């Protein structure tokens, strides 16, 4: 997971004047808003104008269909696939080659139905939020913000701050997976997407991710146990040529999800813990989530373009680390970017049943320590020289 030598560059020398101007503009906007440490919870049940999308509505699991989420005022789209609810055995058996102790003990988990992104979130979608592309288009065409745009501003204007460098590190953007974001960035993107659409999106839990990755299988990978077949399903260290690739170019798993093995590792909601699986005491767990209590380590899943077959297994777990910010020259370092995590991205999920506001605050949106996403992150003047 650490940044390859090819990508080790002096980031402070690449700061763009345009980025500086954007920071100044965003800081000015932020200063107009009163700072608060309250958790803002979007009440989608009260959303004034959900975006109409064909087949996006369902009241029961039997009614769930694939649909394509739209990002208004742009051409970006996020195809979503229904994942049936069910029970599976999470973790790996002690006999599995490459297994680590953190992958056990195996335990039974019950998962409620949800939709999952068919692909990893691409730059096409991520940069709409990251660079305010939809708002800029509205201003350019002299169009007014609608109710969805106004709600989404809570999670967009002033955040995130502009990066110091091209965060794709020259690997390409169109149709490619977005990378180098912190878990906070991925979570705020989900909140923004929820406001923009009127549908509740979030990161998957670690259990939901493994359940969807396995897609009913019990083998090392979703296609079986033979790592010689991995190249048909994944971009990984032996075939990636040192970079990520456009999403959806390999074979999907049995539930129609692409790149669950390889290309980029994917953020989930959970804190990384060696003993979380054992904490269930052998009892079946329903929709488990290890709510984060510390900033590091947290979990990413699936393995990336720079990982080997062992890390791409369905049960493999990778933990985040402070070294993922090694190249960030700021002090304090940015809450938005992991400059050295060039093979870390994410995909989104949407539960069939939206949780209550109390459930969101106590579980799904809960995370410690508090990170003030509205606080302007001003560029150190010395880095401009």
C-alpha cells in the first residue's frame, strides 16, 4: 500500500496558482459560516425534492432493481446493483493460504438488503464534489441552485481544500477510480451525494463489503481458490503495469460487481481491530459495525493494483496508517488527503431501509475523534516559495 518510488515527488514544488486562489475563495466562504461541533444529520425523509431516477425506488427486497444514479448538472453516473439480504460466514478458515489472524475466527453474519456501486467511484463523479464542478456549471450558465443543490452545499462549499498535486499521479482520470482520499473525504462525499439525490448513501461496513465480494461463494476469491485466474478478474501487482485502470474492464463477480478484487482497495466504515470478530462470542452478528474510536487504523478491503494475490482475497483486511500522509508538507496535515495511498479508493452502498436519524448518529454516521470538516485549512505561506 505505501507509495511506490516512481510516485515519490516533492509535492510542495507543484502547488498551482489556481489551487491557491481556490483555497482563498473557500476560506472566505467558510469565514461567513458559524463554526459548530454538532453532528449534522441530513433528514432525507424531509427532502423537498428527491431526484427522479428510473428503478431507484423499492419498498421490499423483491422490488429492488439495478439503477443508475445521476449527478445533476453533470454527465457523471453511478450504476447501482441490488444485493440480496442473507447470512454468510465471514472471515477465512485457518487452512487458507496467506490467512492472517485478524481474519478469524470465522463467524456467522446476517446482512440486510442494500444496493452497491457496480464500480469503484471514479474521478468523473468524485471531482464534481471535490472541485464544485456542478456549482461552477450553474454559475457559468446563470442558472439558480435548486433545492437539492442548496442542501448539498452543506457538504460541498469549502470542502475539501484543493490538493497540492494532481492526485491521480499521472495515472489518468476519465473512467478511472478516484484515489488518495481519507475515509473522512469518502464519507463526506456520501453525505453530499445523499443531499444531491434524496437517497441515503454511505460507505459499506466491512461485513457488507465481504458479503458482496463473496457473492454467495465460500472460496478464497469470488471465482474460486486458484490465484492463477486472478488476472481475469483483477488488476494487481502482476498485471497492472504499475498503475490503476479504468473500472469494469475485468470479469465481474457472481452478483455483477466489478473490481472487488484489485484495482484499488476500498474504504469501509469500520475501525480495524484484531479481536472484533471474536467479540461476537460465537453468536450470529446482525449488520455488525466496529464504530471508529481512533483515527488509525481503519479498514480498506479488496487489495489494489500494487498488491499481490494474498491481499486481494475476499477475507483479506488491510489497515490504514499515518504513513499514508507522508508526502503531505502541511502542518497540521490535511484531513482530506492520503497523498501516499495511491491504490486506495471506495465505492458506495445504499440500504433498502434508510435508518432513523437516531440510528445514523449512534451508529452509521458515528466516528471519533471529531474532525472539523468546515474549518478552513489555510496553506502555509512558506510552501508558496
